[in-house]
């Protein structure tokens, strides 16, 4: 589902909530934005309240940027969900502003990187959003493979990808820390 009109930037998002300071959704201290709406419906999902595309509430991108600017401790921003790529077009202008301000950007997705790239032929916002990301944690949450031992992952099948290296290489490149 895409909430945006294709002919102009969308300046608001439908979100489930915002964690102002997180240390589990990427390196450093981060603000995590939980987008509302997820098509994947992984069994055992920890955030079932984010599934309904009509749930949550709208927030202006300008409001999010004000919150970011008020916290000098932030190292980065994380888009989680829900499924952030279901609102890719709306997230592009926010991602651009975040990177212009010098923050590290992590995006979680239930899709896999290769599908996002191939589907960007019909949904260009996928590639545009990826172009602003530093790390992508991709793949469905698989309950049988759940883990608390691997940083930033919910289940072992998920990958932590270096997006800029992946785009340059033309294939998924795992991040190194
Ligand atoms: S992709 Fe994430 S939010 Fe969506 S159902 Fe799976 S674990 Fe839950």
C-alpha cells in the first residue's frame, strides 16, 4: 500500500509511534520511527499493533524533524515498522532531510534487498529511499529463528546490509562493525 500521490512529495507519514532514544535499533543513540501498516504479518511479530494500514496516526515530517533537532544526543535515525517501504515515497523527503543533517540512517524491512531493487523498476521510491540509507536490516521475522544474540536483528535469517556498498557493488554486501 502506498499512501502518496505520485506527482508530488508527501510531507506526512502514518506512524504507530516514535521511540525518542533507542540503543537497540542500530549503532549509537537513535530515534526510532515506527511506521504504521505491514503486509507481511510474520507469526510472532512483536509489533502487531503496527499491522493495520488504517491504524496509528498521521504526523508531519516537519514535526519529526523538530523532534530530531531538539535532541543533541542523537547519532542516528531508524525507520522501523510496520513496513517502512509501504510508505517509501513519503519517507524519501524525510530521509533526505535526515542525511542533509548528517545523521546515520537505518531502515528495517520485511522485504529482502534483492526484491526491493528489482521492484524499484515499478516503484522508483524503493531505490530512492535506499539511496539515503546506511544500513538495511532485511527479511521477515521468523519466530523459529528468533535471537537476542545478534545486534539489531530479530531473527537469524535477517541480514544487516551496508546499503551504500551494496548499491555500488550491485549486490547485497553485509555490514561490518
Ligand atoms: S515485517 Fe516486522 S512489523 Fe511486519 S509482521 Fe514482520 S516482524 Fe512484524
